C-alpha cells in the first residue's frame, strides 16, 4: 500500500513524499527514490540518504519520528549510524 506522508502542520498530503508498506517492511520514498526502509525496529537508510535535498531530509526526519518517536536530525542519525543502530545500504 502506498500513501502520501501527511503534514503535521496542515493535515494535508505532502506531494511526492510517500510511505510504502509491503508486508513487514515500510519504505520512505521521495519522488521515486527509496530513502529509508524500516522492518521491525531496524532502520536502513540509502547510502545517499543524507545527501538529498533539505526537503527530503525534513520528510525523512518526520517519517522516522512518526515510527519511532523522539527526535531525528542529521546529527542524531550520524551518531546512530556510527553506533550501528542505523544501517546503510544501496536501496535503489
């Protein structure tokens, strides 16, 4: 099932930012590019996930907060990558 992300500010669908659910895997897709995959409590980011636009990053952080709570930003994600809590892979 594919659905647009929803803006917490307006409640409106966010253009070109999607959540795709396939079985136990949930994927964040920006336009047609896979940015992140979640399976259970495992987070895998695309190798280039932190190199995309500010807008894609904004919605990546929103996606992660929606599923895991707490705060996500570039610094926190880099720490989690370093400690192995977030994996990196070629998702595209």
